[in-house]
C-alpha cells in the first residue's frame, strides 16, 4: 500500500509524524505537507504564485517534502508531479482539534482529503479533539492505522471521503466507533478590536463553538460521548429539493421575453 | 434593502463596482472586499493574523472598506463588526471567470456567499464566463440586479445560496435563465517545473478544464448554450446513502471489544 500523508498544521507538527509513523507498517509512506501552519485555509489552491519544494528529513531519514502552499496544493502537487507512484490512499492529519459540523468547510485537514478524493484516490481526514499543545496522539494513531488498513473492506465509493474525529481519551476509554452525519454546531463569532503598538486599529477573529446536540447521530455528539466519529462526505452541493420549485419561480418571475434591458431596470430608475 | 457587496478579485476589480453600481438603485450598498486578488482561496478564514480595514473611496465617495483578508473574512467581519446594520442580502462578484462544477469548491466568490449563508443572510454569487481583461459587465450587472430585486419571490430557504453564472454575451443574445445542478466538469491539472533566475526550481499550477456535458441540466451546459445558470447550493456534505452500509461495515469490521491496543497492531508488527 502506498500512502500519501499530509496535514494543515505544517510539516513539523507532532500529529503528522504520529500518523506517518502509525501508517508505515502498512506500506510505503511519503509526507508532502505545508512548510508552516495552514489552519482554516479551506480548499485554497495557490495559482498566482510559484510553489517551492524542500526535501524533509526526520531522524536523519528522508521522509518527504515541505511545500510553501496549502494542504490542497500539497496533495495536487504530490499526485501530479512529485511522487514516482500514484498513492493508494491519502491520509490527512492528525489535526490538532476537531473538524466537525461547520468546521468541515474551513478545515485544511479535510480539504487535503477532498483534493485526494477529487483526484480519484480514497482519502481520509483524521482529527483529534484536543487543543492543548502537548497531547497524546497514540490512541488516535492506532485508530487511524486500523481504519486505513481496513479501508478496502468498508466499501467507500470513489468521490466520498471519510472524515474521522477522535476523542482525546486513552484507547481503553474510547467507547467505540460511530458512523455519523455532519452536525449542526456553529461558531458564534466576533472580532476583537485592538490597537497595535503604533496606535493603529486591527481586528482579530474570536469566537465560541455552539455545540448542537439535537441531532443524535451528529459527529459532535458522538465525539462528546467518547466515540470515534466517522462521517462520509461528498461534494454534491446542489440543493436538489429546491431545483423544481426554484425552476417554477424563475419561470414565473423571469420569463425569457422579458429578459430585456427595459425589464431589467430597477423600479424608479430612469431609462 | 441593505446590501453587502464583496468579491474575490479584490476591491479594485471592475466586476465588483459594476455589481455595486447595479444594486445601488435597490437600496443601501456597502462594499467590504479584499484589498487584493484572492482567487481560489476556497473558504479560507484568517485566524492567525490580525485584519486591517481601510476605508475605500470611488469617484470621491466613501463606498466601503478594503480588508487584508479573504472573501469569507470580509463577510464575517462586515456582518459581525463593521456595518451599522445587518445586511438583507450578501452579493458576491461579479467574478471574472465562471464558477461552475468543481470550481465551486475552490471559489472565493462562492465562499463569500457561503459565509453570508452561514450567518443566516440570503446570499448570491455572480460570475461572468469571460477571462479577457477588458470585458463588458453590463448584461451581467442587469441580471444580477434583477435577481437580487426578485430574490424574495424566489422562495430560497435560509441555508441555501444561489450560485449564478452568466454567459459573456450581450443581453439580447442571452437565451434565458436555467435552474441547474452542479456539473461534473473537472480540471486536468499539472505543474510546470521551471527554474528561477537563480537556478532554483519552482512549480506553477497549470491545467485545462474538461467540460462534462453528460448531465443536461448541469451549470456548465446551460452556460455554454447561452443561458444564465442558477444553481442552488447548500452545505450538507454528508453522504447519506452511505450512512447505513458504512455503519454495518464498521460494526462488522471494528467491533467495540476489539478496539484494544492489540487489535490495532498492524499485521507483522511486533508487540
């Protein structure tokens, strides 16, 4: 098995190397990861600037490459240009902090797995529900390996990725694995208005996570209860239920013959 | 009607001001937009750095603010901190280039509308299918105004945004409006390997768009045929069809009692 490992916390992150070390017994592992922290980058791609690639060594071994780009850049570059083989699996993480509910949209960890999926490669994102700088990735690493190892038996179709969130508990306290849906938790955001040492104003994003526990099979709910949460994700964004009523509304309101300059004038605007 | 206008091409972009000018007859318009080009940033948020806000003037009038952030930053900052009122609508664009199919995932234009939607505000993304530097935004502006004006009648639920793509044609040549689904077109990507003036290697993303025309009601298909495409988009990412079979597969493969350090060992690994 050939495995591409990446993350969004950067190539120095402990969670990345915990994941790579855990997966090495399964086959050939190469790390291609951002050269610095890239949290909340969403599915960003670098198109207006060049990417630089620097070989990365760990304990004297060449284990991969650092890229001055986003997680999605790393996967695209690795698969199309850097690696001598096509990965059988893309494993992203282990992220420092959960990626559930709305966080999935902002997550660089998930976006790396998304890019793998778009390239037609089975992909998983792993996140550990812990924010302390020093955290134990051992249980999460073992679970990640177990899932990657058994991925072929899970019957995940191409085009769907597995978003895995792991509680920050010792393995024996983890209650099991639950297949979940994307939850409804949201952030209540604000910006702190501050002044820099030169008196100039700046804004810094702050917020609190509002845990929604109304959906019993939601990712956050499983996590809080001590379960590993696996949410299958696919990027079919169309609101299919709305297609037909919206079509009717558009046909009624905006008939083709009226699509003229005149009918497009706003009320009260002179011709 | 109070309208927040933003984009991802940056606050100097012609498409942004064409949109703002077109919407001004409908009510109060404020621009909060990135201070520079932000294409393909996905749904990135700036969390590790401060945001700066600079008032922006156009033709001697104060029309809004430039922010050193992403489109999603602009919307979040505007709604939570900058504006004295809550917008009734977030309008993002007019983007220079189409945002259809897979591009929706990478699009900063769409991500701004996504952030509006997450904040509970009806939101639309507008993109013009043209890449030439000098392009006529007049038809697209009129269509954008017409849609914003009639948005209340379209019955779009909160949580769903409208992703609007407009062909680069004079208004009288546009054949009408079609409600569409996200298409299946993809990029065939590669990286050009080059050397900088100092002999150092760099990589630059290149690619060609592979138009999928197998889905008759896809966004790209409507656009190519000369129609305005409106795709309703929502961020329910769960692969619901997979929930039950995946649950069964996980239960069979990974029963709780076996979730121990021993069973997590990879084959061939010593204890």
